[in-house]
DNA sequence: TGCTTTACGTTGCACTTGCAACGCGAAGGA
DNA sequence: TCCTTCGCGTTGCAAGTGCAACGTAAAGCA
């Protein structure tokens, strides 16, 4: 056999190219040939590692999900529930170039999920995990009179996703979004003197 | 000349077909021929009313925007700032079939906007108007110690957009979303006894 | 030295896409 | 009555699409 390559790293390479194309030109422009060109390889190689385009899409989605997950777990967990939840949610805001790319990809995939049940299920599962993690922290914090943990979690995650859309669309800037998030965190964790 | 038709109603008819295709099969499947088929006309007629596909897309976006706007203005304005803001925001949640379709279209167009500056500008303007309307109501209500009006408005609009995504994705049900919205309205308008 | 397997590259095909171009019948005005 | 103009329908085309099929060089095992 030839050079014996690691298939997973090859697939990741292609997935990265896909994500770049998706972020810069939209999901409609994601084709075998465009991805191949972006990765600097031939279309035949793409076909070698993904039997179908859909398989490639799903794998790319897995890559972003794993990457976000990894970022959430890296570094020591901050002190206190509020800080931990904040750390989680900030990862979803497009505050730098990497996260902006991921944000654009996320929007594209939300639209894509509308027609692909498998993709939709994946996003649903991710969202569920995120909500539960946050609800647990809110419950642990035992905020006195604010929202119940489930609703607070749903609210915070939704808020951040909405903020991400507005930041990416240029409707508001990242600072305003961060400030808004801080305010809502205060509410959810019932800051003293509210 | 032949039967002398109203061009605007024809274009609206085609735009409706486009929206149905976009909602049911995604924006990637929106093509001249599919739209024509959905509308029950020939592809040639579509070309007659829209010189380019992009022109058709933008017109369709205008149609939804106008429709949402019309719905916001119909009926008497509710009593009190909180109720008025609630009425605004509920229109953006997919609580029935019509709004679900519009929600799917909205997501698709947010993704589309990433590559079309003209579309992005349109969405930005719509969002700005919505935020200002809400900020004005919040300010008028003079909520004592909660968020400042600008942030509250950004937060509420983002929250609702995020909730819409989660409802459409099947992550949470409409009732939960509504309840979450109520809770956040209470916070923004600083309900007694918080 | 074969022989097989891996990892691609190449070619081709059926199909869809946006769009231009042309045709053409039905209405009016002259 | 002619003749223009509008409202489409039809056809065609170059480009792009996903995917199958085949070829083929390299690397290991026998």
C-alpha cells in the first residue's frame, strides 16, 4: 500500500476546507469541487474519503461540535456557577475570528437541518446538553426569586444564539452583545441589589 | 396587449411559491423551475416577472417583511408597554403554521444574507426598527432597576429569535418558549416582587 | 518477484441550474 | 385593418452538480 495515511486527519482537513467555503460563500456554494479546490486537492480525493456529499456535511458538523466541546473543556473551570455559565455562553458568541467563522457555519447548518433529519437530530442533542449543563448550574446557584432553572437555561441559550445572529449580521457589535449577556446573567443569577 | 394583469400581484404569487419551496425544502432547492412548478406556471413566466433570481429572492424577502409589519399593525394596540412588547415579540415566535413557515424562511434568509450585502442590509434595517420600538416601550415603562432599555431591547429580540430557532428545530416546544418569553418580559419590565 | 491493497487521479455521464433568445397569440390604438 | 405592444411559452445553451467507473503508482506481504 502507499504512504499509509491517517484517514481521520484527511477527513478533518477536508472538513476544514468545507467550513471555510461555507463561512465565506455560504452553504449553497459547498460542492465537491469547491471543497477540493479550497483544500488544494482533487475532487477524486474528496470522493475517496466521503462516499457522498451528505456524509461529508455531517462529518463537518461533527468537527465543529467536537471543536466547540473541546474549547468548553479546556482550561480550568472558573469559580462559581455564574462564571462557569458565562464561560460556556461566551464560547457561542462571535467575539473573534474563529468564533465568527463557527457562527456563520452554525447559521448555515440550522438552515440545512430544516431538510435533513439526521442533522436536525444532531443539533437537537447538542442543544439539549448545553441547556442541561446550564440549568444544573442555575439550580446549584439557587437564585432566589428569578426564573426557574429550566426556563433560565432555555432563555440564556436562546439569547446567546440570537445575539450571535445579530452580531454576525452587523446589527449590533460584540461589546453590546457581551454587555447584554452580562445583564441577563445578572438577572438569571439574581444579582444582589436588583 | 393581452389581458392586462397587475404585475405586483403576479410577483406576489410567485414570491409565495418561493416561500413555500424555501420553507419545505430549503433555500438550496429554490430554483426558477421549482418555484414555477410550485406556483403552477412555466419557468418562462417567472423569468418574465423577475429578470434575475436574485431579484426574485429580494422581492420575496420584502413580501415577508411587509407581511410581518402588517400583522404588527393590525388590531388595536394592547394596553400598557409590556403587553405591546409582548404582542410584537409573539409575532416572531412560530406558534402556528403561518409563523412556522415564516420562521423557516427567516432562518434560511439569515444564512443567505451572509453572502448578499443587499439582503443583509434589509435584515439589519428591520432588526433596528424592531429594537428601537421595544427600547422605546421599555424606556416608557420606566422599569426601576433592571437592564437599560437598549440592552433590554437587544436582549428581548435576540431571545425571541433564539427561541424561534429552538422551537423550529424541535429542541423545545412552543409553550416552553412562550413561558420563557413571559419570564424575561417580567424581568425586563421589573415585575413587582422580583 | 509477483500480487494484492491502498490512495488517490481522471474521465465521463445524466442531470440541473440561471439565463438569453425567439416565437406568438391576444389585445388595444391608428 | 394594420400594427405595435404586452404577456407569456418554448427552446437552447454553457456551466456546474453529484456520482460511478476506471486507471494507476506506490507500498507492503508472499
